[in-house]
C-alpha cells in the first residue's frame, strides 16, 4: 500500500488525480434502464424518477463544492490545525470518529465523505502518521452513522416518503440504533488499527494558509441549506455550479477537473438503475410480498444483501416502492449494510474519488476487510436496541 506521505505539495493537489471512469458502460446501462422503464410502465417510471432524482442532484452539487474548497486549500488547512491539537493518534482517531458521526447525522453521509475525508488525510500528513485508520473510519462511520435523521442518508428519504414522519419522530426510533452502530464500528476499527493509533509523532509547525473565498463560502452555504431545507438537492447543486462557474471564469479550475470529479457515467448509471428498479417495484408485488414475510432481522439482511448486489440507492427504490412493513429495520440494512462491500453505496465511490483527489492511494482492501467485520456486528447491535416498529 502506498504511503500517504507528508509532502505539502501533494497536500494542495485539487482533485487532479481523480481517476476517469473510462468506458461509458455505466451511463449506457443507466440510460437503457430509464428507456426500458419508460416504455414498459410510463407512470411508474415517472414516479420512480421523482422519488430518486434528488440524491443524485445533491451529490453532484457536493462534489463541485468539494472541488472548489480543495483548490482553496481549505481541507489542508483544517487538517493541519486538527493534527496540531491532538496529543497522539488515539485522540486524533476519537476526534475523527466523533466528527464524522456528527457531520453525517446533521448533514448527510455524502457530505461527510466529501468534506471530512480530505481533512483527515491532511491531518495525518501534518503529524506524519498513517492515515489508513482515519480514512477507513470516515467511510465506514459515514455509512453506519447515517441512521438518526431522515437527511443523514438519502436512502432514508426514499424509504420514509411513505411514512410522513417528522425529524423528531424519526430520531425517536433511530437514536439508539445509530449510537450503537457508530460505537461498534469505531471500536472494530480502533482495535484493528491500534498499532498505528499509538503513534505520537509531533505535528508539523508550518501552517497551511487558507484562502477565505469562494470555497469556504460554498461549504458554509451548502451546510446551511442541507440543515434547513427538506429538499436541498437543487439549491446545493446551484451553489456548486455557481462556485465552479466562478472558478472556470477566472481560469483557476479547468473543465477536465470538473468532469473527472463528477464521474458522470457512474451517476447516470446508478440513477438509471434506481429508476428501473423503482419502476419494477411499483409494477410487481414480489419485493413487497417478500418483505411482508420477513421479520425485522430478515428485513435487515435482505436490505444489506440488496445493497451489495445493486447499491443501496437502487435497492431502496426497489424495496420501498411500496410501504415496507418494517421500515426502520429496512433502513438499518440499507444504511449499515453497504459497509460489507464496495458496491454497497455511492459513498464508496465518493470516498475513493476524494482520497485519490488528495494525491493518496485509497486503502480499499483494508476498508473491505474492516467493513466485513464491523457491518454484521453493527447491524445486529442496532436491531437489538431498535425495539418494535
């Protein structure tokens, strides 16, 4: 595995090394899914598209804002200051876990992955310690920590569209499952990476300057929009487009970087699959019949497996096309289950892209191993404290 290093020149790379996704196969599959759904069941396809388009618009806006903020050096500067205040790796890890869980709960997991991951990479560079436990924790805790509020995970919004719950009512059901899922996931990572976390290298003394400008303003506005709006997707996307447009006009960001950070073929592919499966779930009673015969534990397992097979956004569109009998158990599987494998959620793609954008190599294999260990334990613990409903 490549070293994360401490080279300040690499710490300022604004997403230049984000890999192009190559062939347009994902986009072609997505378009094919939309066409087939629209021809086979037009009304159901429109309903499915209306249910799932928001998550993808929001993700696109967050990625654009992340590109601009990273170009300003915002992530590098915040990471350097975080590393300067932690006496050792264990305390830094605890702070990273709490930060990720809170950002995920208050904003959402995609915001946490896009914004917190580069902060942690730069914090580790500032101390000269290994970043693997921190970036793995950011990914796995973003998924596991997305249970407490409807906006914390966009699959929550898809599933709960039938239930019309307030945020406080939702929190009443999911607060304890969220807490134990976060604690179990963080404990598994902390125990597995205890040797790295014992490192106590002194923080770097050189401060990375922050450009207080478009990137910082866009992050602040996006955070506010996600907090106060029930449907922040389009406003956040407008902020992202405006910020990138300003940078393109000034010449400080190129169109190639914008195309690479968006990864449009992947987004189109997932959106098309979500629409197709949402249409299927509305036209065919099989998924709802299956869920009606499963208890809470079986529902969680089915949701987790569906997330690994088709990604949790399409899985939510399929399994929640009709009102599910155990919606909160379903969400435990859809939110925590994606930690089982890289196909589980869009957060894996965003995490890989964001870590690569800092000039580092994502510890994907380690994330898979720790996810396979932590996800079943976290789902089981969450189910134990979930209670009826």
